[in-house]
């Protein structure tokens, strides 16, 4: 009978709900060529099609057509994705995987319940890490743990092998807690060279554990003639929430961030943490359906610049002093792949006389940090971390450089596993700061500024 044929042909409803589902148009951009497979860290580790970008896009498309359920298997493959965006750099068809995965994750959170232990651990992470004040409070007992020598005892005792892997990873990633935990940077630094007025993001993990990087950033901006505003009301950019599929929380944080910097009337917003930068440049997409904030978000995102981008916008105002050092530079995925910032940090480092910049093998492969991926997926993150450290050490450098706090922590943990924690590590901006201030390589290695 004819009407039964019509029923069979009726399109199935999507497995996604109607709230910002992954775009069918963007899904159709993928031509399944597979060029992205060797760039994908999970495919490199496991060789599984469904843990490759092409496999994930296929699964999302099937769910979008209502031909695959949103179940635990679907969630597993989406969870396994580091969000490193190496697939985007590798893709010749310009597939916007970032938008696809970012729109898929909230659907996963809404429709596929998690086991209670997994859910509790995630809630804990998202209740602490995006809040600098809470991070500081949590860092206080850690300060005692480290300064009393208890950390050394615990690490040597083998006790950490008995605790859940995620907790052990958290301990392994703990950086040296600075003494000046509550130190704040000035909210305004006047320009000495009539440069643009820039707002500086202090970050969450960055401002608590890497204050020295923020201090170096401010010194460099100031030396280069920028007027720097650091609004004390700024909070988290929402990167962790976005990567965790917590869309509403991410949106709310984005709105707050936009409002804070709008008041300051800055020409640019400078970011020295790759993950934060890539998120803030995506506010336009995140708030695209918000009638009040969509345009403001676009304007805000257009002003965001990584520190390496901003420093190359104008001719340098300060001479660079030599640093006789061989360094290996590790690309942060959220800088290289998500923001396309690859040449800029290299160019700035090469401007430092006598600095020997080494390229490393598998430079496009993620180190396994990826926001809180290393805490949620310790096993693959450790394998990727070890692989990255091996590549860095093969460059026979005297120091390792990155431009993201998460990568620095991940590499530090990897070095420690090899008993090589003495290898010095710096944020890229620290080298520029040292060069401007005339700090020699010897001093630099001693100070680890
Ligand atoms: S994402 Fe790009 S590179 Fe990967 S299979 Fe699709 S079209 Fe090819
Ligand atoms: S974002 Fe990274 S881990 Fe995820 S599919 Fe792309 S390359 Fe693979």
C-alpha cells in the first residue's frame, strides 16, 4: 500500500535535542578522506576508527540523522577526544570540528547520565578550578604538604599507587605552590610609549600557580609601551566549562568576562594561556543565539590576542639582550591548532640573540594536558605526556618552553616520571622578559624566574 511506503521514507527525528545541536551543514563538510587520522592523538594511541576525528564526525552525523542513539558508547568516544583540534589543522576540507564537538558535548551531558563517582569527580573539578579564590584556598594545605616535606615522603612511599588513578594524577600534576599565594598585580600600569591600551587576562590556574608568568607578561607589555589594565573583577573565561559540556555555565562566565572588559574600553585583550585564548576567541559562537550578547561577544572576541600576537603587532620598543641557551619549544594545541598561532612565538624567540630554538618531533601531537583531560583520563594522558617528553629530550635542549600553564604542568609531571624534574621549563614570555632585562642564561637557569 502506498501510504506505508511514505511512512518508511519519513526522516527519523535527530537523537539530539533542538537546543544548539551540531550543525548538519558543518557535518556534511567532512568528505571522510582520513587525512586527519595521523594527527589525532587518540587514533595514534589506539588505532580505532571511532576514536579518530572521522569516526567521531560519523557518529555525530548518525546521531544527528536519528540513526544512532546517544548512549554510553557514544559518550565514551566523545569523552576520549582531547579537544586538541589537531584534526582541524590537518583537514584539507576545512571541517570545523571545534564547533561540532563543542555543540555535541552539552548534548552528551544532558542526555547520557554518568556514573555517580565520575559525576562527583567532575563536579569537584568544575567547582574548584575555574575559581581563583577557591584554588588559592585549596592551595594552602598543598603549600604545607610541600614545605613540610610530606610530599617527598608520600611520593617515595609508593602510597600514591594505592589511591584512585585520578587522585594520583592530581597529586602528580601539583606544581610548587608559590609563597606569595595572595599576591595581586596592579590594576593599571601607565604606558611609557603611547602604545595601545590593553586589558590583561590573569587566568585561574595561571594567577594562582604561575604568578611569575603573569608578572613577566605585565613587565614585557609595559616595556613595549602598552598601557595595561588588569580588571580585578575578572573571573574564569569558561574554558573548562566549555570543554566539559557545561554550556550554560560557560555562557554565564563569558557574559561576565565581556562586561568586565567592556567597562575598561581597551583596544585589545591579551591572553598568555592558550586554552583561555581559544575559548575567548570563540565567544561569538558560544553566544550566537543570545540577542543581547551575540554582537557584544563578536566584538569582544575580535579584540582577543595571544601575547605572542600582540607583541608582533608593533615594532619592538626595547632591545633584546643575548641568552646563550638551547631551548625546545612545545606548541600548545590551543595555540597552534585552535588559534593558528604557530609562527609568532617562534619569531619572538628567534629575535633573542644567541637563543638556539630547537624544533621537536611530533610537534603537532598533543601532550595530553588538554584542560582537565589529564585528570579525567590519566592513562592516555600519561602515555601522551611521556611521548612528548621523549620528543623534547631528543632535541637535547637545556630548557623547555611552552605557552600554556596546563602544558607546563603536564611536561613537568612527565619529566618527574623519568627522574628528570631538574630540566628547567619556562613560559615563552619569561624568555622575552629575561632578554629585555638582560638576564643571562646562567642566571635564568638558576632563578627559574
Ligand atoms: S575531518 Fe577533514 S581530514 Fe578528517 S576525514 Fe573529514 S574531511 Fe577528511
Ligand atoms: S580534537 Fe584532537 S583528539 Fe579530538 S578528534 Fe580532533 S585530533 Fe582527535
